[in-house]
């Protein structure tokens, strides 16, 4: 009887010890998890739902679904970053492309039923990195960026909106003005590519960005704005004074372009014709360290069928999307030139492949825009979706 009691006591003590060890281990795990949670890298993205204005009833279901897609994208990226914090830079580029596709679909849902496309949607595509717990939900995402931006995140230029500040453009000046707006786009793209390089390979003193990037950008914009004014006056319009729109500032690292998105934020190659052609840095030399290659995409505008006037505005928006996609790919290639990553197929899998998918979506939308007006949807030129490298 005494022996049995002693044995039970030993078992009980053993149980208590095991339980204490389990609790202690759990406490250590929780403390460790809490510590990791406090320092985890996550994305914070601009809210979208509150920027849409009145959504037509016929578009509400589709728009709500796309808003849920945005939330899912954020959750997926934060889950990936929890596992692989070192993938932060690549994940920012990836989610920006996916968000832009969703924002395009939101715009299409609204305009398809006769609604007005919300202004400034494009600027909501870019997310930032911060330390701290993941925001998790796009609808309520904290856009304060109160945490620390991960090292290597690039600043971007923040330029005044030009297109929406123009007076009525005479028909005879429309083509010339559009070309100059495309020039503004290219200048912004070039400045952002330079800033992307500086993020991974700093150079110069405290005034370097102003002297080497913002100052020259202002001078170029002054020349373009002057040509826009001349185009308008030459066609019989009143020459506008656009000089106040020349000066650009900087967005915080990882933040999107607050101004200019959708008009002169379309960093691209004019009408999407062979973006980067003529810039053959590294052509034939593989990936030369420090030398950025650029994407070489087929010209879309010159391959389109006749575009009815009622579809011209929407088709132009889609061409602008192609321009922006090219600019983003070129910025990514610029980053790879100074900080290589991935294996031999990385550029194809991470840049050219996704770029083709985005271009296929745009080419399909162009065909839909034309067919909606003519009653007969042309076959989309999907052969124009594949880009190569200069």
C-alpha cells in the first residue's frame, strides 16, 4: 500500500514536471513568436474602397469581388514575408503588378455599366514595406507607414499632374500634346529607375538627388511643358502657363506616386513602341554587372485596327497601361543590374513572363473597347504580348 502510494506520488511529480516544462516551453515559444511578430516585415497598401466614390448598383458585385481580391493579395504577401523576409523587394514589385490588374478590372466594371472611372486609381497600386504586424486587410490598411521601411526600398519622384491641369486641347493639337505627355512619362520613368539604382548602390553627397535627378528632371519638364503650350496655341487655343507644374518632389521610400499617376505617371515608351530601343546597354553581353538591360516590346498602337472615336479615350488608357508596365519592367531590370538575384531563368520567370500576362490582359481589353462601339469585337493581337530584351 505504501509502495503504491509512493509510486503514484512519483508519477504525479513527474506529471507536474512535464507540465511545467510544457508551459515553460510554450511560454518561450510565445515570447519568441511575439518577438518575431514585432519585427516581421509586412506590406501596407493604400485603401481602395473609400476612393471609388459612388459605384453603380450594376457594378457593385464585381467591384466588391475585386476589393476582396486586393485583401487576399495582401494576406498572401504577408504570409510569404513571414516565411521569407528576404523576399521583400521582389514581393513589392509582384503585388504592385497584381494590384494594378485588379484596379484595372474595378475601373472596367464601373465604366462598363456607364459609370465614371474613379480618378487616381493607378496611384493606389504601390505598397510599402514596414516592420511590425501585418496589416492584413486592404479595406482598413494603415497607410501611415509608421514602421521602418526595409533597407533598399527606393524613393520615387512625385510630380504635379499635368493632363488634368490642361485647358481644352484643340483637336489639331491633340496628337502633339499626347506625345509630350508621353515624354513626361518617360522622364519620370528614367528618374525612378535612377532612384531605384541609388537605393541599392548609394552615391554622392546630401544634395546628389537634387542635383543629379530632380534638377535635370525639372529642366526637361520645363521644355516639354513649353512645347505643350506651343502646340495648343498653334492650333488656335489660348496658350496656357504651365511652368508651375515643372518641379517634382520625392515620395518616401516604398510609397507610390501621389501626383501624376494616370497621366504623366505613365512611365513608358510613348505609344508602347519598342520601349527602350536605342538603349542597347548590355545587348549581346548577357547581364553585365552594373549595366541595365531594357525590355523590347512590339509596337501596339501602329498595329491596331481603326479605333472609333467613342472608344478612343478608353483605348488610349489601355495604351498608357502598356507604357507603365514597360516602365515597371525596366525599373526592375535596373535594380537587377546593381543587385543581381535569381538563376539563369529569373528574368524570364519574374519579369518577361508576368509582363506578357499583363499585356495579354490589356490587348484583350482593347479589343473589347473597340467591339463595344462597333458591335464586332476584333481578334486581339496577342502576338504583340511577348517582349524581349535590348
